[in-house]
């Protein structure tokens, strides 16, 4: 049932005790893939205590490390804050214990829900199929090995093997956007058209690959990435959108339009600058810089809003620009951009 091969030895499974992550737990065991587990208790349900106890019992039985994070979050914008908290916890563990891969149990129903949500907001191809099996981060990789498996098939697998799992009743609460699309549209559609949905996503992924969108930067320095300007506004915004998704941020349509219009702007915690040759993206930093540094940036045509990040991180401007131009010329010659 695993749709992507897990070849790394240091793997961390994002676990909840629900259908998806429990199925992935036992499928990893069945395929002799080494892993440990991490679970977050948001303390919003009495059942969450039982889920943590279950995670601990599985870890003990199968000799896995189990990491637990207990938090109390504000009710406003709960979904977004919970996701941010969860991934911050996972990344702390990845850094501390040297995990190479984060395994998440996103499945085909999740993919359809995402598609419908993006469709309702107005989105292009790369946004509509934004969930991918593999996502490369700065110091680890996210793998979603169940992305081609429906929730129904995972539940059938657990029941056939009499594996215990929990049902989170909060998933039925349509006050949350994802739950609304799940209950109103996605579940019934998936139940009737699962094979067609699966094939359509396969075709859409191939179509996206054929667009040859340059998702690899030609220069990177810590959290600064620079891409070649594709000279096409639509492709440029796709590049920026994918780069931000790797940082856990989703652009709205209004933000996309602002970026194309302004060329150099701050979006939430990120600075984006589009020059005639390059696309720069880095964290937003507000900093007072001395005149010699600003003059050096001016001479080397560094966008104004990018300069504070370079100053804060003591980036050698001249060396950076030389490397950037060298990589740019190599990309042109190889046509790999």
C-alpha cells in the first residue's frame, strides 16, 4: 500500500492514533522500515489522553521511541496554530536526534479535500495539486507514503488485521474549513469515484512536471533562496508559491497579485523581490544598515528589502553575487532552469 519507497534509516512518524497514522505505523512495521513516533496532545478532547497512552503502548511493544508534546492553544485560528505548533515540534526533534525523514499519513481523501478547497478559492494547477509524495526541506525530507490510498482502504486494512485506532470526533465539526469540504463533498465523491480520482491526480502530476517549473534555486544561503526569473509572471508566481509552501506558507490569490504588481514586497514573515534576472526570497528582517553596506548592495543590484537579511546574516555580498552569476550562466548553458 505504500506508494513511495522509504530508504532512509532515521525516520520520524507523525502519529495521532487515528485511522491514517495508525495504518502507516503498522505498514512501516510490515515493511521493516525503521522509525520512531511523535504525537501532539492539544488537550481539547478527553480522548486525546487515551491516544497518547496508545502511542506509548505501541512504542513500548515495538521498541520505538515516542516523543510527546502537550500544548494548550488559543481557540482563534486553531487549525493554523496547531499545524505550526506540530511542525515546530517535529523539526526540533529532527534537529536534536538527526532524523532524515518526517513521515506523515496524508492520504487520497486529504488530497481531494485540498483540491476542492483550492478550487473554491481560485487556483492554478500547482495549487490544486499542492500535496506531493515528497517535499524537500532544508535539512530533512517529508514523505507521504499513503497519498494514493483512500481512507476507506486504510480503515479496511486496520479492521482486517484487528488493529486498534481512534476516531477523532472533532473531524466532524464543519466549523473548520477542511471538515466542511470533507463532510459536504469529498467523502461521498471519493466513495463513488475513487479510481477516477486516483487516475486524475496521476495525470495532473504528470502535466505539472511537463511545465518544467524551476523548483530548485540557483543560489541558496541558509534561508535565502534565489531563482532565475522565468520572464513569465505566471511561472514566476508558481516558483514563489512552491518555495513558500516548503516553508509551510500558502499564498492567497490577493497576495499573488500583489507580488506580481509590486515586484518587491513583504508577505507575512517573508520578503520577496523579483528583478529582471532573479527572484529572491528570504525571511523578513527590519534592520538599520550603515551607508557602506547599503552602497555595496546598490552597486551589486541587491533589492532593497533583501538587504537587511544579508546584513543580519553577514553574507559576503561580492562573493554571493559572483556565485549567483556563475550559477545563472551555467543554468542558461545547460537549459536546466
